[in-house]
């Protein structure tokens, strides 16, 4: 994995996190906890979407990245 792509959509209140290229998405699976797993043709999870992420639209969202 070279990079992780994070997309915060303030209009739809969703957060998308991709571990691979979004174009490889083949199927989605709902977890029942307002999380949607995005999978490739081999059924590997390549990302997820968090629904109903309520964030004050007037506040910047700090991001912390830690590599180990």
C-alpha cells in the first residue's frame, strides 16, 4: 500500500477512506453500523465509508497521521 486516500464530504456528512484505488471497487457491503465496506473483485476490503458523520461545517477538521 503506497498511500491512503481520505475524503470528507461535508454536504453528505460522509467520510471515505481508501486503501487502494477507488476504481477497483466492485461491490459494497453494509455492516449495519452506518459503515459501508468497499471491496474489490477478490472480496478484499479496499476502503470504507462512514455515513452520517456530523461535523460542524464551520470548523476545520484536524488530521493526525502516524506511521509505524
